[in-house]
C-alpha cells in the first residue's frame, strides 16, 4: 500500500460573496474614520451625521491617499493628502481646490446593514446588490434589556484560511480533544445559504474543577452560519438544573487569502431577580469562557496544513458536504449548482466515541492525571 | 506573507485522486428512499443505528410538507421510512 499524500490544493483567488460582520456598530460612531484590512484591501469606515455607517475602499482614487488617515467632514470622508471629499455611495462630492469634480471620480462602496447591534458589509466579486433571502436574521429580544451588552473580541489569524473555521461546523471529535467537551449528540443540516450544527454535550469531568459536578453540567447548542461568515450560536448551558440562555456570535472576515480576522461576542439573558450588574458580570464571564475555546482552535489552525483531501473515519462529520455547501459563496451566482444548496442532513453516530471517551475520562480521573487548573 | 500553511509538498499532483475521493465521500452508500407519507424520494445512507445521512433535492423538498414548518431536524415521517429501509436491509451492502 502506497503512502498517502496530502493534497494542499491551491489558495483561493476570490473572496466570499455575502454579508460579513465587521464589529459592533456603535464602535464606528465616534466621529473618526476607521481602517479595516479586509477583502485584500483596506476599508475606511465612518459614520455620517445621521449615524449611518459608510464603508469605502480606503485608498483615494486621486493619488492613492489613505482615507482612514483623513477626517470626517459633514457626511463625507476627506482625504488627508489633498482634501478630496468622498460620500458613502462612493462618489466624490467635492474637490475644494478644483472648479469641478472629475467625471470618473467614483470609488468602490460596500453595501452595509446593521443587525443585532453589529455592522455588516456585503461583499460580492460580481458587484451585485445584496440577496434579500440572505439577510442576517435578528436575534429575538436582542434589543430588550433582559440581555447583557455584547462582549466583543477579535484575533487576527495569519497563515490560515477561513475554511478552517468553517470546518468546525461538522467536526464532532474536536470538541472532545480541543474543547474538553463531551458530545453526546451531534447533527448537521445544510440548506440554501445556511449551515447548522445541533449538539448536546457535557463537560469533560477530567478537565473540571469538580469532577462530580461536571456530570451535571450540560450544554445544548444550536448554531448556524447564515452565509459564509456569520454564525449565531444559541447556547443553553445548564448546571445543576439551572438553565442559562446565551447567544454566541462567531464570525470572521478575510484579510487576504491566507489571513483573516476572527471575531466573537456573547450576550446572556438575565435570570429572574438578577440586577443589571449581575447580568453583565455573568455575560463577561461566559464570554471569557467561550472565548478561550476559540483560542484552542487557533492553536491548531496556526500549525496545521491546508488539506483538500481529508481522510475520514465513519465517526467523522460530513466535511465534504460542508465544503460543497461553502463553495457556493466562491463561484458566480450563475455557477451555483443545485447540490451546493440542496438540503442535506447528517447525524453522527457517537456510540463508539462515547464508549472510548468514557473510558479515557475514567482512566484520567483514576490516575489523577487531570490538570490542576480547569477551564470551567 | 508566504503561503506557509500549505506545508507538505507533494511530488505529484493529487488533484485527480482528490476529485475521485470527493465523489466517493459524497455518494457512497446513498440509496433511494421513498417517504411513506408524502412519497418524496431522497437519497439516504445509514452506517449504523445512530448514523443517518439524507440528501434532499428540489423535488423532494417541494413534496414534503413538514419542512415548510421549519423543522430544523427534518421530517420524522421520512426518518421512519429510512429506519424501515434499514430494517429491511436496504443499506446492508454499504461498505464499512
């Protein structure tokens, strides 16, 4: 039998079509221009007087000045180099020292939207308007005062691609090895532009501060990517019968073809009788816990190789079907094949995995091999 | 930045083999199953009591009236049809 080769494939040459979250909307409303490296260029973001956030390519079409180093003047962004004034629609409104604005003074503008207090841009290499069916859904109740303010974190990942993040949707076994969770039930549904993951898990007792209590720490998770980069994860952790409700956002935008910005945020619903302060403290704590989980993934991404031909066991999730789904965002609209968007359902058989993992956990506990500090 | 996350350098292009394997992973073990309730025909695979894969298409999604109600986990009638097909040994020839 010949040794198996890894097919590293070739890097992509285009960025995904769809809504990409850039951060919390209010963070861009300070009257200043903001720079974001994304989609192989630099974007400039600023708020117009009515609060609308505009997103343009960051380089002035006059002489290439960096607009993010400029100044917000009225509704326009003014280039620091020669004061050319650009509006959110991509048109140059005014060149103060010139009699008229040149005819071709138009730059690339990204369509934007706000949802769940976050800002999104629509990226489309074909330049079409946003697809209405792919609008980002509102999280029920998100504008009410039961929910804690979003925690928000970001981390730049170099030498890796966004497909690594997407692969996690179907990766049942990594939850045990990387995230110290114990998946009991794991299933996926892909349909249209949405890829979902349903998981029931418990905490690994050998990684818990109190192994006996870990048995009562359960987590139900209903997570879905809405388009290529924005996941809403409804989390229902329960501990000794107390059930919490959290929403975790896991999103990213590409910087180049081998780098991306990972962002995550969490909000949690106040338990009855909780003060705002208690609610927000709980939100921050849970945000930190789930955030630590992302860092465990990052350690893998930073050292692994790209692999186009994963070798799967029967207990692995549907990586090939997920990648086929993901491909729809990287081809022209006219080239999306039905199999990329047709509904696909998959349930992983966790029986064998659970047997082996119970054994491993028991051995770890018996030999008191468990780490002294737990990430509970 | 160099493309340093693509580490192994394979001597031969393995693209063709990758493509063949991808087709296998997508299609192997899939059998037609007809829903006892609405007659929608899907492709399904079962490699064990807990494992199920279901590939719908436009016609079967159209035929099923359960999916319309946003059932995130699919249609229970169809699942029951797949279980019956499994009990009848329809997936027995699936390679393990």
